[in-house]
């Protein structure tokens, strides 16, 4: 940690101090509060799919419509979930993360030019 007697950091930006700022902490909090719960949800959903596929063969082979069975629908559901989470994250980032990140970038640019 930098104290009053240490020289200023190269480039004029104290990144440690910047990382400890309220705005940067808020950005990390927003990002983590979205990413961690959804990651846990998806891993549980994926793990459940694997377990069901491995141990519930009869259930997965249950016909739904013609040659389409439950296993196929759940497998396609994995892809659908992946794309849905990605689109949701992009929308969230555009609304809640990018404006704050842009403000932080402007602050860093001003500090670097000073």
C-alpha cells in the first residue's frame, strides 16, 4: 500500500487507490451480483441434466412428439439457456455496467493526462 513518503506511481495513476474507490467497488458488486447467481444456476441445471441423462434412461427416452424425446428437449434446452443467459447479461451490462465503466474510464483518462 502506498503511503505519503512513497513516490507517485508511474504514469500518474495509482491503480490500487483507484481499485479501492467506491465507484470501482460498485462496478464489481454489480457484475458479481449478476454473474455468480446465474453461473451457479446454470451449473446446477447442467449437472442435473448430466445426472438425469446418466441414470434416468427411461425418462430421457420418453417420446414427446414423434421421434423427439425428453432427452432431446432437455439437451436443446441447454443451448437455449446458454443463449438466453448471454443475451440477458449483454442487456444487463449495457444498462447497469457499461455506463459506470465508461465513467471510470473517463476518470482514468483524466488522471493519466494530469
